[in-house]
């Protein structure tokens, strides 16, 4: 992998790539469950202020032909969305009072 895995204007988010730029929802959810809650908050706090800018950047590209750096940014946004529920709603990694319930997604968004 290259030293810079994100578009240059988002290089400040590089420290989160290894842990959060995950290609599948199952991997992102597993990361949410396995990391300390403080790490979720740190990731969310870094991503949330940049989300609109990242979305605008990605909207300027062809989703069917994203460069690798843009795909990495998209994966970070997907992780931020998944983490946002834990940080803003549940205040913990897991969904409260959900027991062992888990929904298995059978398809991922095409990217």
C-alpha cells in the first residue's frame, strides 16, 4: 500500500484507515463491537466534521469508477455511519437489550 491511502485533502484521516476503511458491513460491525468505546468516539469525532466535505468530494466522482483513494474514503464514511448509532444513540458499542439478535446482510452496495 502507498503511504497516502486517502485523497490529499483528507490526509488528516489517515490514522483511521487501517481500523475503519473496511470493505464490508460485517467487518465494520465487527470493528464497532471489538474496539473500546473511546476509540469509536475518537473516530466519530474526527470523521463527523469532515463528512459533508467527503460526501461532496465523492459526489464529484463516478461511483462506478472510483479511484482507490476515494473508495477508501467511502469506506470510512460507511464506518462513521455505523459508529454514529453507537456514539449518538446507544452510548455503547452494542445495541442495548438486543440479546443475540443479528441481521445477516446478503448483499453489499456496489462500489
